[in-house]
């Protein structure tokens, strides 16, 4: 089991999806540009959610929860700097963890 101290190490923030595009030659990967209102600018995040969002442009403008302190990982030649949080139920229903527009990008969850 993870301790509370382990859980505190995970940084979850609200990010606004600025753009989304399919990664060529894959069925499930999307390349997201996400703003967390950081001085360094938007981050690139690769996510395996394309099967649930066939029209990736509908993701643009949505504010979702992301893990922001994972080590960068190169996926299909694209460096990913975070992970979007989502739920998949036992019966296959899918939902991103979203917030309303009144919550600022970069807000910390928890």
C-alpha cells in the first residue's frame, strides 16, 4: 500500500488543453499541448485516449486533471511531460477528470 507521504509526492494540477492531434501510425495516441500557466509555457503530453475521442478537436479548451511531476518519457518519438487522468468503468465507459471553467489552469488538486 502507498503511504500518505507517497501520495503527497504526486502533483496533480488542472491544465487547459490548447491543441490535440493524432500521432501518425497509431490508433490510440494523441499529442496534447496543455497549459498549466507555467512560465516555461505549455507542455506536451502524449495520451492513449484517441479511441475514446475520435474527434480530438473536441478536447481543445477543456480543463482536466493531470499528473505533472512524472519523469519525461519519449513515446513514439514525442517527449511526454505529464499524464492526463481519466476513468474507465468495468462496463467500458470513459470519462476524463474535468473541472468547470472557473478553476484556473495550474490549480493544484488535493
